[in-house]
C-alpha cells in the first residue's frame, strides 16, 4: 500500500538518518583498520618512521574510535522513530521485530567489541592468555559486522557501498594471510587452512550479497515489518506548490479557531533523477476550510517501496486566494500527517488523517490541531 510508503517516510528528519548511515560506515572502516593494525602489531612490524609503540598506540586508539562510532550508530538508530528498535535490541540480539536476524548480527558485533575493550582494560587482572583468547574475537566481529551492514543497511545496492565492502574485505584477507605467514611455528596445513578460510569468507560474502541484499525485494525477505513496506510506484510528477508572493500574503486567510474539513485527493510518486523519490498528495478540502491542499515528501527509496524522508513541503490554497500558504511536515504516524503551515497570523498546526485505497484515491479529514 502506498499508505505504508508514507509511514516509512517518517522518523525524526534527515539528520538522524544520515548520522546513522554515516556512523555505521565509519565504524566498519575503523574496525577494518583496527584489525590490520592489530596484525601489524602482533607481527612486530615497524619502520624507522613507525616504531612499534606508535603501531600499538594507533591500534588502541582506532579500536576505541570504532567503538565510539558504533555507539553513535546504535543511539541514533534507537532515537530515530523509523524502525521499531529499542534499547534492549542494542545488547540482546535477534529480538527486534525489524529485520531480526540481520539487526541481531549488528548487536553481536557490538557485544564482541565491548568484550574486547573491557578485557583490554583489565588485561593485567585476567592474564595474557585469557586476554589473547578474547582478542581473537576481533576476527569474528569483522565478518559479523559486514553481514549486518549488507543485510540491514539501505545502501547495499549503491556502488560506493559495494566498493567499500570489497576494499575492506581485501584488507582483512591480506591481514590474515600476513598474520599466518608471519607465524614461524605454524604448520603448513594450518597456514593453508587459515588462508583458505580467510579467502573463502570474503568470497562467500560477495556471492551471498549478489543473491541477497543486491537483489530487489531484499527488504521483505530480510524481515522488514509489512507496515514499513510500500507497493509499486506510479510515475506522476509531484510538484512543489507555488511560492506565496509577498505582496498578496495578506489576502490569504484561514478560519479562526478550530476547524474541520473533508479531504479528497490522489496520491502519486515520481523519481527526481538524483536517486530520490517524491511522494505527493493533491486534493481539495471542503467544509469549514475550503481550498486546495498539496503534500509532498521527498526521500531515499527503500527496498519494498518505503521512503526515508529527507524533506517535505505542504501547501494550502484557500478558496478565492491568489497565493499559497506554505509549510512542512513535522510528524507522521501511519497515514496521520501533522504539519505546520505559516499563515499571516502565525504558524498553524494542521492534521491530515488520511485513508489511501489501492487505486491511489485518498479520503480523510483536515483539521486544525491543538
């Protein structure tokens, strides 16, 4: 239903969404760098410009920074209202109703990172052997984090995400091979097995991605709730309402006090040609307020037809007026759309309570909210 597209466009605006995506990507890059630096330290690699203490210090700081960006990623996902993800989902895997398995992998990777940091802080108390055993989890946290990134992230089908995944994969495989080759007491069969396992993991990730996140319809197969999935998009252009000329703004009037009207219109959607889509609703209100109504949500298309809103525009053209009153969407709850419209008397909060049919027809009410 296109109604669910409107729901998917909800959340707390583009800032949280961009921070979530960016922090997750940076955390994966830092985790990759941490593994490479950890291997460099364990093989006692150094140069005249990079003595061993710098390598160890950089490894520690990069690991802590990876945890910081992961924490930012987790916090913004919880705060953003787009997906039903709670605080418990950040620490207990596979319980969330939103893509439970793939989100759960991210939780596992986060828990592993926390274990690594905590044991490093108490290394002298638990002993070197116990610390080293836990530290090997770093190698497990990387493929788990990569699976989470590809299985849950909305950018899996973009070229830059694929390029970063390949670069990170090659870096980790090279680091593991380097680590095995530097182990002087390792048996040949162990060397060969570790090398094949590293290469096989990277190749397996690429093969899986081609038949999974890189394919259309992955969102539904990954476990996205049906309420966040939309349907096939139409190709009608949803335009921005005309700007209100300053000279005529005094002629635009809204009913004073509380008012309620019946709304009828159509929903339509188009591509902007920049990787974004615009979902629009145009119609007419009759009752205490009479006039044209325009609503447009622009955002990032998600698998299954949802849209993560990046910006919005609302327009009201009272009957007989010569200019529009412009506003923006401030809240979404299913097909209940809360807007703020700028009138000559000040900001007016308008609530659209909509019902959308499979054919794209829209009915509902338009009321002045308290």
